C-alpha cells in the first residue's frame, strides 16, 4: 500500500527537519547517558530510572521513524505556487461568520503542520475541506457538532 503524501509548506518542512536533527543529535545522546547512569544504580529489574529512560528512548525512536517517513513522503507547497483566486494549501484566508459577523483569518496547511492555536488549520479539517477550491465571495457550510456554521470567504492571500 502506498504511503500517504504529507503536504508541507517550506516553513513546516524546516521545522520537521530541525526536530529530526535535534532528536538524532541531542536527545539520543541524553537518553543513552540516562540509561548508562541508571544501569549504574544496580538491578535494572526494579529500577524506575532505567524504566523511565527506556520508555523515553522508545518514544524518541518512534518519533524519529515518524518524522523520517513524513519527510520521505513530503510534497512541498511553495508560496509562489499559491493561487489567490481560489483557496488552496498555503493560502491565508479571511472568513466571516454569517451568523455573528465575526471574522477570522486562517492559514491552510497540511495535517502535519496544523496548529489551531496559531490559526493554522488542516486542509482535511471541517473548515479546510469546506473552503478548499472556493473563491472570494463564496458562502460555505461547515458541519460542526453544534450544527452548521456558514462562512463567507472575504479574502485570499499568500
């Protein structure tokens, strides 16, 4: 089965590469040292320091594998490729809530980069799915647990 394509902006690619380098060059050494020290405490069968370090090592190695897989399957969206006529990954979109009149600005990114606290939403999120491919002035319905929210696309930037 083919591995899923990971859509990244240039910034997202850089962050993942930096995280991978940090895990490989810094965290691996730190964990190896913790394991070495814990083994020095004696019997590892009842050594919580050793158990904790081994669990952290397993987590780090899992994250390294995940990051390598993501980078191997990455498709980079360059800012120059972003079209301001329709919403796409990489677009910065201003939406107006038609019920309350509030406006919000989102950057559309791939799932690996999404961070709702920074208004970066995934192209696979309910709002992202609803607005991808739409133009300024389009009105979209977004299904949420509380019902349906209607947004109007006010602006598309790159």
